C-alpha cells in the first residue's frame, strides 16, 4: 500500500494512507491516490499564466494594440484550457479544488438569477393581465349599478333581478382574479426560494459531527 496521503475527491481533504473514508466529509476513499504526473503542467502555474496573459491582453487593448490583444487572449484561453485539463488530472491540488468549486457556485447563482427573473417576469405578466380584466369588470359593475338604480326607479322587477345577478357574477369574477393574483405571487416566491436553496453551497460535516448528530457541545 502506498505511504502517500490519500486525497478525497469530494472535498480535497488529505487523510492517512489507511483511511477508507474522508474524515472531513465522509466520502468513501476508493483506490489509491492519483499518481504523480510528470511532464504535465500543474494547475497552479497554468492558472497564474492564464491570468497573466489575460491581464496583458487587457493592457494591450488599452494601449490600442488590437492584434496583440487578440493573440494574448488566445494564449490566455489556451492556458485556461490547460488549467482545467491539469485540474482534472490533479484534482487534489488546492487551487484546482477552489477554482472548480467557485465555478460551480457561480453557475449556481447565475442559474438562480436567471430563474428568479423568469419567475417574476411571468408573475408580472399575469398580474398585469388580471389588473386589466379587473378594471373591465369594475367598469361593468359601475354601469350595472347605474342601470339597477334606473330599473328600481321604474320598478322593473325582471331587470332588477337580472342586474343583481350580473353584479354578483362580476363580484365573483373580481374575487377570482384576486385569488389568481395571490397564487401567481406565491408561485413566483416559491420558485425563487427553491432556486435560492439550490444555489447555496452544500454544508459539509465531519464524520464526528455526523455520528454525534451535529451536536459538538459537551
């Protein structure tokens, strides 16, 4: 068995060669630690090189050298490609773990913003439609009330009965649209809360915290 520390592929935590489970997150440690790859660019230098080339491209663009900026951007892109390839080959690198974790978190928050905007846009469209329908019903109700007054003055019982029925129907329609508005808002809030929960990073517990039920107080 190798004497090198075993590195968890889930959280990047180093543990003893004899460990079968990660003491930090509880992930099962299968097989031996990844072999050292000689002749392959490590993640950290590749990342630093990519950042340096990107900064140089920005400075070249500010200086007005468009061709140099394009070349430097292409080289920076190649460096970042090498970085992600090196991160896959050497996942125990702390920098590779932090950058890939940060990228996952950024994608999660971008998805949260996009889904939240879509949910609220749908809710706003529904509310505007319901407000327009409610205004039409209120105008119809006012007209029905004026007609009811005229019918009552004429003592036209059939017209009075029909107008009262129509006013009740309009009131029911207004109440239904209020319920639809509340439902649209509640749906948007619920969707945003679900996406917010999905975007938040998962909390990690050590094996001791899991076995003690998360209560470390004596």
